């Protein structure tokens, strides 16, 4: 596995992603409360093709993670004077991460699957219906959409994360790449 991690690390770093940690996907905490937060509190619920209710059930997500032996969690830390500026940054970062996923896939890891750090945002306006998605091969869910308790998961590997109290606070965002 060390040789595989070295090859993957090289791909990540060549694409400019240096801040990541390895985790056993079975250590990723999947919880029903996360889906409830999506359902009752997130403005993307029902408004994004890669968010609930357009994603598998929490139990299916848990089963999905169990099919993998390796994951990389990518950390992104950023603050913005204007909170709307994060959308362009998110879109560009997601596109770059898709290139990493593609390169990992082409390296022989056919089950590779990426979860974006934030809502998909590949389009200016989402169709909100998975079947009508304009980029079905590129659209990805967030870890939260897949039931991941990001707070507990990243804290157990030493990454920082706090509830933001103000838009001027520094965000800590996380994307996950499952590899098999």
C-alpha cells in the first residue's frame, strides 16, 4: 500500500493538493443526523442534483464507504471578505479535484470516487433534478450529502473544524477521494 500511496501522493501534489491525510474509509463516520441537517436546514435540499433527496440513503452510503480500503481527505482553509466570492473558488477547486479523480482512475483505480468540499456548483443554476443534470459525469455530492459527519471524521485525524459564527471567519472545508 505504501507504493500506491506514494504514486497517489505524486498525483495530488502535481495538481497542487498538498494538504491531505489518509484515512481508512471504515473510520469515516456516517450518521443519520447529518442527513436530517441536510433535509431540515440546508438551502440546497431539493435544489441541487447532487444533494438530498437526489442521493442514496444513509444506509446505502455507509455500505458504499465499506467497499473501499483507502481514502484521502483534502483540507481547504480560506476566508473571504465577500461570502459570495466562495462560489467561484469552490467551482474552480472542484474542477481541479475532478482532474485528480480522472488521473487516479486512469492510473488503474477504477473505483475512484470524489466528493466535493461544497455543493457541486459546476453550473450557474442547477436543474435540481439528477436526471436533468447538465454534467452528470462530473457532478459529485458533498461528504455531507453522503451522510458523512465531517466534524467528527476530520477531528479524529487532527484537522481543524469549527462552526462558523460569521462570514469573516476562516472556513475549513474538506473533500474526500475514495480509492480502490
